C-alpha cells in the first residue's frame, strides 16, 4: 500500500482553498490517514526541498513555505502518488490543464497551491519530516 505527502501551501491556505483541495482528493476516492494545520520550520523546509538545494530558487522555496500556515496531509492507497499528482496537475502552471487543482486555481508556478510527493522515496522522507507515526490513523474502509 502506497502513501503520499500532500500539503496545501501558504497560498492555498491564504486563498481559502483547503476545503476545495481536500474535496478533490476525497472525490477521487483517495483515503486520508493524517492531517494537520501547522507552521513549517526552516529545518523542515530545507529537508523537504533538499532535492532542490542547488536550484537558484531554493531560498525562495524555503522562505515561501515557512511564510505562513500549511495544511499537511498523508493519503494512502494503490498508486496514490501518481493518482494524486494527476489530481494536482503539472508543476509549471502554464502546463496545468483545467480540471486539475493547479489548472483550475493557479496562475504562477511559485504559487501553485499544493505539493504532492513525486516518488515512494520522497513520500517516505516528506511524511517522516512532518508527521510522527502515531499521527497516522490505520482504519479499514468498507466502501
Ligand atoms: P513543488 O511541487 O512544491 O516542488 C518544488 C517547487 O518549486 C514547485 O512546487 C514550485 O512551486 C517551485 N518552483 C519554482 N520555480 C520552479 C521551476 N522553475 N521549476 C520547478 N519548480 C519550481
């Protein structure tokens, strides 16, 4: 069973889109097993974006993700990493098609509202950076 880390970023929170974004994943049939409203520390931000450490926009990424509260979540299910990225849409907002979260609501790549893990390895690292195992709820769904 796969898990992924999904985060409504500070722009999504400021724009009042937490509910809309959570609804998109629920509507897709994905299973929420953890969620919290939180401030990301600089240490967590640098670890979260470690793969972009050499990029020119690394400092901006860290500044932005620590600039205000985020809504961090863990979703679980078969192929949940790929499925959730399909729901989110392309990183570059000019490529994000209508019907996706970014395609419907984002107009700048730096303010693309939501993050989703891109691999099993990233997901494990990102989940471990923001959650402790006891915050994740194990339960069976009947439907
Ligand atoms: P995210 O999915 O959180 O992962 C890295 C983030 O870097 C990405 O969303 C964008 O918000 C941001 N970003 C800014 N500039 C670029 C760029 N040129 N290419 C990719 N990501 C970028």
